C-alpha cells in the first residue's frame, strides 16, 4: 500500500506551468497596458514641446486612445469566446447536417432520425418529463420551505442543511442516492428505501431498473440538489418585501392564506421566474445524474446523455450534433421569456 | 406565518404585529413553534442520505454489504480502512483516488483563475471605457450564456486533436497533448465556457461602482489600467470571491467537460470521472463508492461552508448559468 508521490510530480509541474502561463498572460497584459500609453504620452509631450519651440501649430489630439484600451482589455475574452464557443457552435450546426463521419451532406436526415427512432424518441420524452417536473417540484418545495423557515428559530442552520447539496457534485449526489435505492435479493436490505418498504411489509425492489419509475427516482436526486437553490433565492425575495405592505395587509385583517397569495406571491414573482428558468435550463442539460446512476440504460436516457453517447462513444458526429442543436433550440424560448420578463420589470 | 386577529380594533394593533389578545399570542407562538419543528424535521430528512453515506464510508466492508448503515449504531464498528484503500490502494480496482484528487486540484485552480482575470478585464472595459458598439458587444457576450456547452464539444475536441486548417493552410497546429498535458485542454475549455457568465456577473458589479470616483481619477490623469488596478479591483473583491466560489464548485463538480477533454486515464481523470466510472463498473463495491464519494465531497463542502455568504450573494446577482 505504498503511494508513490514521484508519480504525481508531472501533474504538479503541469499545474505550475499553468500558473506561470497565467501570471505571464495577465501580468504581461497589464504591463503592456501601462507601458504603451506612457510611451504615447511621452511622444505626444515631445511633439508638443517641439511644436511650441518651432512655433508651428500644435498637433491636434486624436481621439482614439479609448478604443485601443478597450480592445486590449477585451482581447483575451473575445479571442477565447470566438475560438472556444462561437466558431464551434457554428461548426456543430453544420456538422448536424452531415453524416456520422462528417464527409457527406445529408440535409435534415439527422433531425428526422431523432423523431423516427423509438429509443431516441423515448429520450426526448424523458427530457420533457425532467423539464416539466424538476422546476415545478424544486421551486414548489423551495417556496414552501422558504415561507416555513422565515422567522422560525434556527433559521440559518435549517437553511444551510437544505442548501448543502448544492455543494455536492451531481456525481457524488448520484452515488448517495444510488445507495439509498440499493437492493439486495436476500438478507437485510442495505438501501434505506428498500428497508422502509420492507418495514412497511412490502417486497424490496430493484428501483433503478423499472421504467418509468426510475426516471422519477432520478428526478428526486435533481430536486434534492436544486431545492436549496430555489429556497435561498426565494427566501431572499420574501425578506425584501417592504414591511409596510405586510403591515397594511395585516391591519386590514388578511388571513395568512390570503397574505400568501395576494401579497407574497405577486411580490416575489420576478424571483420565482428566475428560479424556474434557471432550473428549466439545468434540467434540459442534465447529464451527470443519468450517466452515473444508470448510464442511460433502462429507458432513463436524456438528450445530453444521448448526445455524449452518439458523438463520443459511437462516433456519430452528425447525430450527436443534431441532438446538441436541438438542445440549443429548446433553450432559446425559455431565455427569450426570461429576457422579456426582465425588461418588463425594468420598465414597470 | 403570522396570525392576524380581525377582532382586535385597528388602533390597538401594535406596529410590530404582535397580537394583543392572549389567545392570539398563544396561537402565534404555537404557529411559529410548529413552523420551527416542521422546518427542522425536513432539514434533518434532507441530510439523512448524506449522513448515511458518511456513516457507511466508515464501516468495514462486509458490514456495509450485509447490513444497513442505521444498524451501525447498535453494533458500532468503525474503521478508516475504506479511505486507505480508495485513496492509496495499488490495484487499479481500488480507484487510486489520491492521484485523482491531485488531478481535480490541477484542473480546478487554473480553470478558476483564467476566466476570473479575463472576465474582470472585459467587464471593466464594457462598463467604463467608451467605444463604439460597446452595448452591442455586451449583449452579444450576454447572449452567449444560452449556448449549451454541448454545442461546442465536438468541434473543440477536433480543434485540439487536428488543429485548424483553412483551404490547406494550417492556421493552428494540433495540440497533440499526452498524459498530464491534457490539463491544458480542460483549462481552455472551462475558461471559454465560463466567460459569458463571468463577464455578465462581474459587469453587474463593476457597472454599479460610483461614476464620480472614475471621473475624479480621470481628471487626476489616471489611465484606464491604473484605475482598473488601484480603484476597481479592490472594490470588487466580494464579486470576485462570489464568482471564484461559483466557478470552483462548477469545475470541481463537473463531469462532462472532464470526461471529454481529460479522459479517464490515471494521469488526468479528476475525482468525478473516476467516481462515475466506479459507480458504473463496480456498482456494488459500496465500501469504495461511499468513501470515494465522500473524498470528492469534502473539499467543495469546506469551501462552501466557509464562504457561503459570498456564494449566496453571487447566486442572487446572476441568474442563468450557461
């Protein structure tokens, strides 16, 4: 059981190279930005001096320094975004119109394949289930909990406990829940869920093998992670409702139920929309949970998982790209809705 | 969760909302008691799965595999053997997670620093340097947030492996990276994918700095780089912390990008990739899975708990993560 640290050395070396590159790039950029303007300033000063000595008209100040600065400040970001995001996204769109090895144009055949193939259609249905359930359940739970915990004792601790799963990776969370769902054919159960079922007099089940229940069980994992996010954002929104509105309503003799629907809900509507949109996009792209728990088997696969399989396991670049583009198309309306809402808020 | 008592005359209602009748007071206290109790019960339920994992990771192998972790309290047998195995074990089946832990660190640190620095510079330029087309550029970068990173994966991987040729002319040679050099690919990918959100988040903070401050500095003859370094950077440290934590958790917990650009080899695979692989191929080796999962959880948990305030602030400031 010896752990060989010498084996790990190249990694640290590489990390060091990375850090040196970081210091060189960022430091170099800042230095450049300091030196170049100083040089220009000196040259202009010299010109002015020369002009005033010879009595010639003073050279006009050119107004372009600002733009040059902006260019250098923005250079790394623009370069990386172009190379790493814009061009690849365009290429993916083109690849989605080509066959698996990206040699022949096939038109929209890859998109037709998505809906024609039963397994892939199932994938689309699963994604739809995720997108419908996760935002609704997680936001609902987060909202109830935010209202419940507001002004309760131990508020900070209780909130932290709900929020904690946010720090856990999807992979870690999947293992945690896989353990909850674990099944043993004979003897004591080691999974909590089966133990509960057995205690209640039922038969233990192989939870993750049974469709469509398994998709719902995977959604539970996502809700478990994301409810904390919804709770924190909504709780902050509830706390920022002006006290005098609440007070005025109370003086009018409003019941807690009415208070919730007529005061709280309208006030936190913007936050509610932000949470729903964020969770919708997150569940559209969910990958890690499905991959870790079932690897997409037993009818649980979703678009992101299938895209990975097609493009990186089966070498079907065309079909994989088509799935990626489809994902993008699904995101667009959600984001447009979000932007329109933001604009309405600003104007209203 | 407050009770209103309509029977009480308006004039006698105190401004802090405390009902003045005894019945009302009792009811209010009961209500807040119930709320406290229910919220604590839910919080405990929420934590049980994680707690079960932690307890299991400390139990001996045959105990984990035959009895539930909840029985571990009646017959306590705890050991660190699982951690020893999963971190330092020599056989390939044991996971060798100590190496992956280092990989995770080597991937995460530069992947946080690069986007942080670049986005900071860009956000400053977009907020305080006047140039033509500034608003359009900001909107374009903002809009890039919605491009799912799946859209970039295939071409980006191809870009690393074959370089860029346009009409027979090589514009960019293939990177041809092997082993731990592949970290550079992962840094590159994470930096690109993080930038739109980073610029958006930091722009929110930087653009709200007082304009008088910048104006005064400009009048004193300070150039943009000087203002950026001496005025802006110190003022936006909380925002930097917020994004730093966000990005740290994102990269440390990421599976997809690491899977594609780092691969599954011992030289580069981070914890998430190793764990996902173990869960797939050795799904019943709970002694290793539980300990391994906890190893991967512990660092983000520490970061998160100690810096929760900044993280929450970042969450509330930014909305859509691409």
